[in-house]
C-alpha cells in the first residue's frame, strides 16, 4: 500500500514538473527551441520556455546545473568548444563524454550549420578573394566577428592560427548587427552561419574554408539524461525531429522569421503541421497584454532588489558614518562593485545562482548599494555639530538619537540615494533578459535579433516611462516624509 502511494505521488510530481526548453539568442536556435517546445506540449507535457539566453557557455552550465532540461546545440560546438579539453577525436566518443556530465543528445536533426566567413560579393570579386587563405594578402580589410566567435577555440583563434591571418583590431559585433554593418560597408568580413537566410538576401560570398578549419556542426538537441524517465513522452516527441530538417528547410525557416518577420511560434507550427502532421495551436499575445506581463516581471525584479539594497545599504551607511576609518573601506568596496560592467556581473552570478531572476536580483542589489550607502553616510556626517550636541544634552541614548533626530535630518539625502538606485535598477534590469529573467529586456533582445525598431521600442519606451514614474514616486515620498524646512 505504501509503495503504491509513493509511486502515485512520484508520478504526480513528475507530471507537474515542467520540461524547461531553452535556446540561444540567435534566430535558428530560437526556432529549434520553439519546435521542441511545441512537440513537448503536444505530447501532454507542461513546458517552460526560456528563449534568447546568452551564449554557449551560459546554456551549457545551465543544463549541467539542471536550470534547463533541453536546448539545441551543434556537434562541432560540443567537440571543439564545450568538451575541447577532453580532446575527443570525432563524434564517436561524444555520447560517452556527455554522459559523464549527466547529459545526452539526440541523433542529428538533418542539417549541418557550420561556421563560415563571408564578404559582400562585389567587394570579394573586386579584390580577387575566393578563399579564406586569400584574406592574408589584404591586411587593410576590416574584420568584425561575433563576440563568442572571437573567443571560441573553434572560432577566430583557430582561424587566425591556421591561415596566419595578419589582421589586428578585429571588432566584436552582435551576429544580427554584423549583417547590417556589412551591407552598409562599415566592415568587410564577418562570420556567418551557413544556414543564414541573409547570405542570399545581402548577396554575400561565402569564402571557401580551403584548410578545413571548421568541423561539421550537425544540429542536435542536448538534454539532461534524467529527462528520459522524468518526461519520456516529451523526449520521444522531440526526437521526432531527428533527420527531419534539411539544410534548405532550415534556411527557409530562418528566412520566414528573419526576413518575413513571421513570429517564431507561427513558423514552427507551420513546419510541424507540414512535416509531422502536428496541429499545434498558437495564440498570438497582444501588444498590450505582452507589455503588461513584461511590466510585472520588470517591476518584480526592481522592487525586490531595491528592498534588499535598502535593507543592506542603510545599516552600512550608518556604520560607515560612525566608524570613519572602517567607513572608508565600506565606501571604497561599494564603489568598486559599481565599476564592474553589468553584463560581467550577471555572468559572474550564474555559477552561484543559476539562470533566471535570482542572479539578476543579486546584481541589481549590488548596483544599488553605492548610492544608498554614500547618501546615508553623507546625510549623517553632514548634520550640524550643534544639533548633535543638543540631542546629547537631552540625554537621549544613541539608538534613540539616531531614530528620532539623526535619521530624520538625513532623510532627504537617504531618499535621494534610494531614488538614484531605483532609477539605475530600472535601466540595468533590462540586461536580465540575457539570463532568462524576463522584463523589458526581452523585446529589446528580440528587436535587435530581428532588426525590428518596433520591438526595441516596445521594451525601451516602457522602461523609460517606468524610470520617470519611479523618479516621480520618490519625489512624492520625499515631500511626504521630509519636512518643508529640511527640503530647503
């Protein structure tokens, strides 16, 4: 009886546990993630999607930690980047190497999306450039590669070494921005994905990899091995994509999403209906509802982070004011945190807190410390000595002096610091979308990927309005809490 009850409870828990499908922040990965999510839902699984997350390492570590269950990847990336230290000679030992991390992979989906190097066709023909080796003869060419390609072992370092390319000062550009820069003549050479629809749209010549630097990048899904027993139906449904997507299919799918601007759920649903006979209903979310949902996500990030920052920063500011020598160290420490680039700080949080709202909130808390600590310190040390002496003459104990006299006198400065932290938080929180925290950053990321000014503004304008609203709110709080005489 007990064993039966436990098995029923376990089955219920597994059924309630969502299948978390993730994707990288480029169109093909988003589309493949959408295909997997729709198939899993069609199989009856609850699905949680996290689209357009950061680069390869962010997703791989999230998969290993269990923050996501499945995402699209490429065999060349697994061999040359993720498992490069294990020196696996070919794909034969790939499954065994992944198993050591509790990860498995599907069979190839049917297409190879290798890295490639491209130029505008007319520019390449004018210079007589046909192969990557030919680039070595033109040192003045302006090269621009994606940031990930610049650092990957199978990217620019391998290319530069194999072809002995002399170019220096290579610029880092987002993949989608690089195409526009190439079309406008701002750069000469960029990295491509061989299934990009823009290759034909912008008349780009793909240079021959004559020294065979780039390996095969067969598209697969990598997933947590325990998914096979946690959600076997969803995994079986996702595996229906094995061998079903040709190179031409993927180019067409990318073209519909990137060039025709068809939403990714609709592109995926049409393909599944045509290829696998899956009738997945996709309901488009209206702009107003989408903005409202993103506003809730953004407000939650900022409000929680601000509350935690206030709880930490005001006591630190009080302590710094009362201990001048130690106070200098506190002010210096929070000042150093403020100099760390926000994107770097978010990435540093990932190993500790995973992806989602938690690392975003932690980063926002750290960024909120400096203005509140500094203003609390300044407000307290700036109290006139005669006022302090009067408080002492009344015989009030230190805690009462602080609560009844010193903090009210410093309230204007403290509130100014809180207002500054809140406004900074509204802007910085948009980066949280890179690690799955949602908010206004999500439409901005999608807008950059699709070159859609409308989507960018869908995130940027509400963020700006929210910042103005927060500023007005704290100005009203100041008028309410600070006496007119102290407001000057």
